[in-house]
C-alpha cells in the first residue's frame, strides 16, 4: 500500500481543550511516521471546552484511513472529519509578508499587493508588511511574486477549513 | 458541604470504592502522603516489589489472570521512568492498568526539581491515556474515569500523575454513580448487517479458518465459550495467536495450534490456503503474517476488532466489524441458528489439514544425554495439567517452546509478553497472578538470561508467602539471540553467551526459596515432582541442550509456505532485506 499515489487531505479534529492534547495529536503523527503539511489550533467553544485542530496531511488512501482511525481512538478526541472526503468545504490561510525596497520595486510591490487584495498592515519608508489571505495556492503565488520585489520574511498561519452549507460537521 | 479529606485520602477512598483489593508499588518522597493514607486503612493490600518495573508487570499478571484492572503506585522521577517498560508492555498487549505516580509539588514542576521528570510527557505515547491532576477536587473524578478508560474498549494502561501538594490539600470527595466519559464511548455491539454478511460468508466457505487472538481473552471468559460454540457450529479449524492461547482447548480436534513465526505448519498452511479467514480479536501482527504480499493470497477476510485502527493497518480485509468480539460472536451464533445454516462440506479441507498435521512440525526426538528443552516443557505440562496451572513466561526460545508444547484449555491461564517482548516479565507477572489466585499453581517458565532481569522479585514472593514456581530452561545462552546469530550472522555469537551465571539453587536458598537442579533427562520427572511437592516457592534450574533451535520457524520476511521445519531443512544465507527485519 506504500506504492499507491499520495493524496492531500484536510482533517478537522475536535478535541477537549486540555493541557497536552496538542502534544498527543502531534506525537501520534511523528510516532507513526505520518506527514503534517500544516497545523492550526484554537479554542472554538463558548465555554472554552473544545478546541478545533485543522491538519493538512498527505499519504496514500489507506494511510489516510489509518490516520483517521488512530486519531479517533485518542481519548480526548471528540470527532475527526476528513473534509477532503466530506465534500465541498472552504480552506483559507493567512500570511504576513515583509518586503523591503525603494523606488520601482516598492511601487511594484504595492501594485501586486493590490491585485492579490493584500493589505499593508505595517509601513515604513523602506518596507511593507502585507496581510494576505486565501487559498494555499494564492498565498504561495503572492509570496513567489514578492521574492522578485524584495521579500524579507514570511509568517503563515497554516490552513483553517470548514464545510460549506448550513450544517455543522 | 460534606467533610473535606486530603488528596491522598481521596486516592485511597476512590480505590476502595472502585473495588481495588491489591496495589503493587514502591514508596518514595513524592508519594509519601498516599502511602500514609494506605497505612491507615485495611481494605487495600499493598504489595511491595523490589523494582518499579516489576510492580507494573505484577499488576499486569494480576489483571490478566483475574480480568480486573491492575493498580500500581510509584514515586516521581525514577519511580515513574522505571515503570515505563511495564506501561508500554501493557499498552502493546491491551492490559487494563491504572498507574499512579507521585510528582513534585505543583510550584516546582518545570524547575528540574529533585526526582522530577515529565511523567505525562514521557508516558503520553506509551499509555492509553494519562492525566496530570493539579486540583485536589479533581482527583476523585479522574480516578474513576481512569478505571473506566483502562477497562473499556480496547483495554490499556492509564497513568495518573499527582503532585505532592495535591495529595496534601483537602477537598470534598463524593463516590460517583455510573462512570462514563463525555466523549469516549467505545462501540461494543457490532453492526448487524455486517454480522449477517459475515455469517453467510462463513456458511458458504469450503476452506474456512478461525484466526483468534488476545481480544477473545480480553472480552472475558464468556467469549472463549462462545468461540467453542461458533467453532462447533461452523466446523472450521481454529488457530490462535500467542496472545490468544487458551481461548480454545489445545487438544480439541479442530485446534491447529499457534500460528505465525514459531507456529505449527498446519496452522500456517491453513492460513495460506483458506478461502475464508475469520479474524476474531487479533491484529495481523508481523509475527503472524510473515511476508505481507504472500499472506493468505486466495482468501476473503473478515476482521472483528474493538479497535477501528486495527482494520486494514497491514492487511486489507473484505469485511470489518467493529465491536467487542464476544458480543459479535454471540450475534453471529444467533444469526447462524436463525438462518438454519449448516457448515459446508469441508472434507477435502480437513484432508489437506491432516496432511499438514502429519508433518508433526512440533515433533522432536529426545536422544543422548542432553535434555531437550521441548522435552522439559512437555513433561512439565504432563505432570501439572491436572492442576490447571497458570503459566507465565519471560521472552525468548523458552517462551516459544512453552507456547508450542504446553497445552492451554482455558483463558487467563497463559500470561506472556507478546507485543513488546519484555524479558523480565514472567516472575513479577507470576507474583501478580498468584495474588489473584492464592491457591493456584503458578509457574514462570523462564530462561536463565531473562530471569536475571527481575530476579530481585524473589524477595517479594517470600515476603508475601507466595508459592510461585520458576522453571528455568537453562541453556547458558540468550537462546533466541543465539539462534538468529546462527541463522543470519554466520554463527558469530556476539555477546549472547550467559557468562558468569549464578548458582541458581544457592541464589534461591539465599532468598528463602527452595532450589532444585535438573541435570539431564533422568532427573526431569523427579525434579518437577520435587517442585510440586514443596508448598512454598521453588526455583528449578533445568539444564538443557545448549544449542537447540526453536523450530518450526518462518524466517523473517518469508511467507507462511516457506517454513523451516527442522535444522535439517536447507537454510540459505539471509539477504540484507531479510536481515534488516526483526
């Protein structure tokens, strides 16, 4: 089964918001040799009891099934949803992109940012920090373009995702 | 408000309320308050071991023999780290344990305090679940929840780390009602449509096999009874993993013996040639499957397991049924009877099995002066079987010979470290089993190397007057290591000779045990009888042939059909891929 083609899957994991739960999830991935492309986590409930973890992983379908089953049997895990299998869903991530330069490069950076609807959230006479959000591909593209006009550094959130429509997962 | 009691008293009262009778442990600075609370009650018996690893194995032995949750109490730092091997062992073999560890006081956590270690960090991935309790009021609910988690679903060890200040502070404790977990609710009943499909597949099969495992033991004695009924109804041969031995009677005509690396030829050939495999509470472990791409190529496979992550982990199955194996077998039998099924004609299947059986793969010939280890175990079985003994083992050749040559007829009589393969398991496990059944004959079949890994527990057995027997198969080698060195590494016996062995008889006597030596075939029966006749603990040093190999054997990376049946079989040098396997 190792030789099957790898697929990218986005998982939503609802967990008890308790100490060590993130270490439990991350440790499971490293102990069993699964990949993590990105991981986000935040408390999402009124009473601070439940956190939602979004993991983007990749592997052949049987490995994805194993990841789901292994996550599901952890005691503090309430629910694991494979959004990629689930169906229509929205995936977004945000990046803060620092660019430095003067003259034409500075003008070009602003123009490109405008096209990507990236917002300057910090400005100096020699630099910008842009906030850009969207799909992973869009963020990748924006960062690639910024390289040509003076990219300094990048901070990214990783993917957050939610199913489309009126229902909760 | 009711009266408040200390955290330590909450721990002890919770254990009493949970029906705990025995705790295995070792005191230390960070658990002194709990030991003080234990001192002031007489409901729970504390068994003082000589090393924390042994406390966990003893609790495992107690749990496996009795079906109850085993309880361990150790201190922080080295107490907790010494327990890690046992905790991992219990996780691998799905044994329900609650391990309570002391911790430095809350305000010192993270300061590298004396005897501090990150117990929840260290045990996070070798326990089923763990807790660091920072609030005395949470102790009662956590202890009750921990027992629920340890024994529900696929059982396993749960660790509760309790800082010393939390043991000292006071809070109210109320005995909870029915214990559940807000989200952890394992599925016990199998899906009925899947069960019906499984029954139809089983009824239609011409070459069926029941591949049974430790899940049946864990499900409780009723599951072993249901297996016997199911086997009778469908007429299929039954094989068992190392962990499942005893769930089906060894001498039953439908039993093919253990399967896998050192399993019987007929069990492995039947697994290879079957058209329907019904896996009941086993997990397609690498010791069982051999080379995966050659594993039972022509069969449809049904897998019953309480743990969803066991499905399709290494072997793809056609039908997976999640649920308690006892409950699923009960439903299968109901459906089988309701539909009036009769087993299909299996005459040619049983003829094929008879042919494989005729190879007598567990056979051996005792000749010459050196006692064969197989002979020693066979006689031990013959002379003790009427007493229905509980057998524990260490890990290595003696363990496999015991699995091959000792017959088990009932569940919970065979306690061995299967998944982790922990040398030093057998003696403490025997102590735990003896505490669960004080009147039973409990024998640790050991090797001379393994027994030294927890030999200090001789003292524990004496202290509590436990009449445990140790039967050392002494070949002066770490026999399984030596065997692999012979087969895969040109007989270069690197560090596998048990040099500087103690005089085991004198050692036994030094601890207050009786020591018996068996020098050869002529002493064998008398030595075993001397062991049985002595009412207290006895250590038998049984000297056996030094270079005997454990056969049959599926070499690493080989298929079920490539078994080495005896030393006479030609064994080519292993290639590097095979050498890389364990």
